[in-house]
C-alpha cells in the first residue's frame, strides 16, 4: 500500500509540474501585447521636431524585439528586451536595449529604453510614455530623454 501511495504522489507531482508551464504560456499568450506593432515616438524636447517610427514585436514568453528609424540612422542594432504587467493595473512595463558599435566592432554605447503603456479596449492601439538613457561600455550615462509613444497592432488580413 505505501508503494502505491508513493507512485500516486510522484505521478500527481509530475502532472502538476507539467501543467504549470502550459498555464503560464496560455496566460501570456492571451495578453494584449502579443503580436507585431507599428509605433511613433515623440521626444519631449524643444529641439525634437521629428517623431521616430518603428516596429515592436511582443512574444508570448515576455520577449520584445524593437527596431526604429533612429537606430538605422545611427548604425545601431535592433533592440531586444522584456515586457510584463506594470505595477499599475492595466499598464505594461517594457524595457529593451540596442547596441551602437565602433568601426572596429567594439561597443561604443548602449541605448536602454523603458516604456509604460496601456492598450485600448479593442486591443489594437497602445499609448504611453518612454524614457531612455544612452550609456558607454562602462555604464556611464551619456544622455537621457523622455517622450510619448503611440502604437497600432498590425492586423492579420482575411485570407480567401
């Protein structure tokens, strides 16, 4: 009898262990940010007259990939990072960073961007604010800034 109880306990523990990642993935997949988005970011600077356009892709595992026109102009890499629910209900915390190399391939600087955004009730637009800092390879801050951001979900077209 004790041997049977041990088998049942091990089976139930294994079952709970296997179910947990599935439920986490399902809850992340139902999050409103999953998908690819077009965005425009406007710096809060009296000298900034041009908004930056870009693309964000949010995966169901909490990863984000970003690229924008300012990175292309500076020869920087696409950005990689994370996203998760923010400390305020209904807000999302997003952080990603991109690299800017020297001509010899060594690191010149890293741009770290943080977003605090909300998604509209239909799930196809977001808006919020951003902040960024550019740091040198030792972590010394070279410049910082803030601004506003809006995005639109790339729709899936109806197929014949």
